[in-house]
C-alpha cells in the first residue's frame, strides 16, 4: 500500500513528500507505472501537466490497482462522479455517489479532530489524501459552482442537500490533508461564490465553517464589497446565523498585521502608513465600511451581545447545528466540552440529552434525545458564550476603526453598555463550580477557555469604548453620575461637560454601573490571575485624556489606590505586563490629585514599604515610566500652588520628596534615553522618550535646561562612553519630529495627558536640536567634535 501523507500541519511530512516527488518523477508517457502513481498525481497537481484526475484512468485499471493499495474504492467513485455530474445531468446519481464518499472521509475527520494531536505523532489519513490526489477537490468545486453557468439563459441548479454534501466533504479534506485549504484560498471566484451558499439555512453552517478555514490561510484579504448582495445576505440572517457569521467577519475586518501591534517598530509602522496613504483604504477598512452601511447591522450585534441566555434559541435549532458536529465551528474541542457537561448532568438526572462518544455510529450524527427537549442550562450558557465572543470581537474592532464615532453613537443608542451590565454577574463574570466548562486539553486558567476568552474580550471592548471618548460615562448609572456632580460641587470646580451632556436614558441601570462592578471583581482577583492586566487597562482607559478630579475621586473613594499599592508592594507582583498596567493606572489616578498623594503616603507608611515600591519602579522603567512622568508633572504643579493642603503633602510625601531631587531626575533621564533607540522604538516604549522630554520641558520652564544637559554629559563621561547618550537622544528627537508633527491624535494625547501645550513640546524639541554649538540649550553644544554622530539616516524602507 502506498503511504498516505502525514497529518495536516506536519512540516516534516510535507518536506519528505516534496523530495520523493522530485526523485520519482520520470515524466509523463502513456500508461503510468503502478509504483509511483500517487507521486505522478501529486506532480500533476503541482505543475498542471500530466496525471491529475481519476478520469485519466480506466475503471478496470483503478479497480485492479485498488486491490493492492486499498484505496477504499474512492478513485472509482470519483470516476462515476465525473460521469454523472456533467452539465445536462439531473444530479440524482451524482448525489448518491457523494453519499457513498462522505462517510469514508468523515470518519477520518472525526478521528483527526478528537485525538490528541501531539507534534511527534505521525497519524495518516489515506482516504482524504486519495480523494484529493485523484482530483476530488477540484471536481467538487466545479459541481458547487455549476449554478454560476447559464444554458440557454437559464442558470443550472443543484439541491441544498447536494451542496451540503459537497461542502462537508471539502471541509473534511481540508481538515485532514495538508495544502487543500491553501489551494481553495487561491480560487478567489470560488471563495466569493461560497458566500452565496449562506443564503440557505440548510447549507449555512457547512459553508461558514469552510469559509472561515479558507480565509484563515488566504494571503490577501477578501473584499466584502465584492460579495453579491451582501446587504441582503446579512439582513436575512437570523440571530444564530449572524453570530456565526461574526467568526468570518473577525478575519475580514481586522488588519492582517496587527497581531503584535505594540512590538512593531514605529519606523516600520510609519513606513507602512505612508505606503497605505498612497494605496488608499485597506481591505479591512473597506470591509468595515461595507458592514456599517448595512441597515440595522450594529443594532443586531448589540442585541446579540446583550441577550440573556433564556432569550437564546431553543433545543431544535441547536440540535440542527450539532448535526455532523465534527464540522462545527470549533471542531470537537467545544463539542467535547459540551458533551462532558451534558453527561455529568445526566448522572444527576438533570440532563435530557445524551451525546454519543466521538466515533460512535449514530445515524445522521444526531444525539439521542429523550421525550424532554430542554437543553442543560450549562450547555445553553456555553452556546451563548461562544456567540458573544465573536460578536464582542467584531464590535471592538469596529470601535477602533475609521468610523469610530459613528460606531460609538450607534452602540450608545442601542444600549450595549446597560445590556452588558445586566449580564455581568450571571454570564460575563459568573461564578462557576470546580468542574467548570473548559476546552478539551485545557484547564480553567488557560486563556483558550471560552469563559476566560469572553472576559478578556469584554474587557478589551470596555477599554476601546472608554478610551478618550465622552461616552465613557455610560459605564455609570444615574446615582453614580450624581455622585460625580457632587464631587465637583464639593471641590468648587466646574462639572465636567461630558457628564452634563450624557444622555441619562442610555446609562446603566440597577444598583451599580459597569465600572463599579468591574472594580469589585478587580479587587477580588487572585494575585496570579491573567485578568489583572486587562482589568487595569479597562479602568485606566476611563481616566485617560484630560485629567478629571471628579473621575479620580470616584475611583479613590472605592479603594482603587490601596488595591493597586497592595498588588505592587505587598504581593510583590512579578508579571511585567500586570506591573506596567498597574503603574499606568496609578499614574492616571494620582496625577495632579493632592488627595491621592495623601492616600499614597498613608499606605506607604514605612521606609521598608517605600523601598519595595522603588525597587518595583526601578526594575523596569519601560513599565513604570508613565508613573514617573505623572509624579514629575504633579510635583511641578504642586510647587507652583499656594495652598496649605498642598504644602502639607509636599512636606510629608516620600514619593514627591524622592522625585524632587535632581540626582533622582537625572538618573531617570539617563536611563530613559539609554534604553531606547530609533530602530527599536515601539508603541509600547516610545513613552520613555516622551517622559524624558517632560523632565527636560519642566527644567526649561525653570531655566535649568543647560544644567540638565551638562549633567547628562558628565554622566556620559563617567560611564566611559562620551557622546553615546546625547547622539542617541539627538536621533530620537529627530524621529520624534517626523512621527508626531504629522499625527494629530498622538499630539492631542500628549497635550491632554501632560497639560503642556503641544507648541511647547515642539519648541523644546527644536531648541534641543538647534545646530548652533554656541546655544547653551542645544544638544550639539555638549557633544565633543570627535564623538559627533548626529546625521545618521534612521529611515526604514
């Protein structure tokens, strides 16, 4: 028997096949040599010449060869399929043949998605391999696309049942045989055509599953505006179909290269942006616009995201979705988990549905049902969680896109935030038992768990919703908005305009708003929890922008500062990501706020605690520099105020006293400049450059800029690297001009967060970059001639 290839994804198997093909290929010449038929077929597929399909052989030859190689009669069935699927066929016999082929492939797909697929495993799937090798995939594509052909002005038609069989077979082949999905992805007309098959409920699930896999490997993003009648297609989806369709949308509306956005250098991103400007909107942006033009699209997503479990579809539609369950959108991973829960509940006489174990021969792949038809509650919840995951992701991407303000307006109007607030306790942050549902091969703390993924996606949505937008006050309820007003009144400061403008009919209802609920679970989160990072980011986004004393006090009154300090100092958090998010949040919470510094000093009330806090700050300035910036800015403001309360804080606060020392500032300044370079600047560490600029701008205000530059020069010499630091800083400032002077959003953020006008930022950079060596505030005045290296080209092509 000729060996089938290794399972999909096996690079070693792919390499061996390629080498064997080259070695065995002897050219095409009449009757194939039995020993290398498979190799010749593979070569035919790769080159488009020679053997490529079953129809190139006689049935007698295939039958004889099948006896030796045990091909399960698949080549002969393909030969019959070709003969019965011509343009003038009624396709009845064709469908019967598909019914014979389908179980041969589905058994392999079942095995593939249910087994533990270890990297060292060399499982083979001969039936799907033979099916593809003898041209089965290409033939099914042709059959599916027959309706696009007109004969005498009439379009050909094939039944939904036949389309469904073709799609299932194609999916099973993609699952088990390497390279098939990529080949299908290259057929752009076929990918576009697949969308039209989603108009039928009978073929929707199989079509959506196949499209999702294909788009996942497609090199170029598909354009939704090329899909025929997209608006009508999406508008006619029921809510269940729309939720599943969001899995496809997740691939089509996300920029293809944003997986590690913070890790990409700003040089590369700037070069890409320049290129994008010349090319026009990206495919993802075009697709977002296409979706937003569909009437009622965002409203329906909001309803899906906020519907309660009791409002979700009943058993009948869910059972239909479980038909041929191994092709469901998350394969056996989700279904395996669902079955386990169902079986656990059935042992307690609570479940009414018993699923067969993977591989059981169950007619039509449907589970047994008792006279009762109600699904276990845990299964309903998981069903809803899987849907909400995709819907929240799509809404989050749209919130970060070019039409952000339009999406914000619609999300507010359709009451997404109050709806999520009502689901918070019972679904989003629900308590679950020790046997809580997790995916096959994972545990409760794994980020792949649906429960955990839903929480993270929810927190990302809150972060995107709150970030620099006045709609953030919808996260509060009426009572909490009144509390903000009372804080402003008591402090004798103007009420925040955005609070006054908030439409009270769109805010959260109930005893607590969404922000307060988030704070409650945040304070209860275990020290090692992966949620800490996302929770801190979501709360910080509420504080970003122009500093609001009322917002800060609202959070301070709920013990947020003490919680953050406990995590940083007492739990001695080790996670760099969590530490960075906590330092950023602490900075926004304390900035310009005397009460916050008093609370800080009350909590950090011993030298030992303060030293632990400083150790955490100094362990990584990339993580803590935003806090250093906020404290430095606050110190500058406090020193210019005449107020007894402020004077008391200045005299007592350890942190302010520490930052006020020039040696401390110089130490921070030296290290901030030294840890970044133009070629390594990212969205994550560019804050170090801006923090160094804040220190120098405040020194300039006090006419101490030359002193700070002279001290930097001395520190360079003490480290035996004269010119190294100041040359690097000169290059960084040149890049700063290129980066910020053409980006309105970034410049606005700098101005709002620092309360320093952007014109002062620009002036300070220009003064530092002054080429006049006689200027006492120019960097070049402090770089000795032999060490001068300020004209280096740092552009990245």
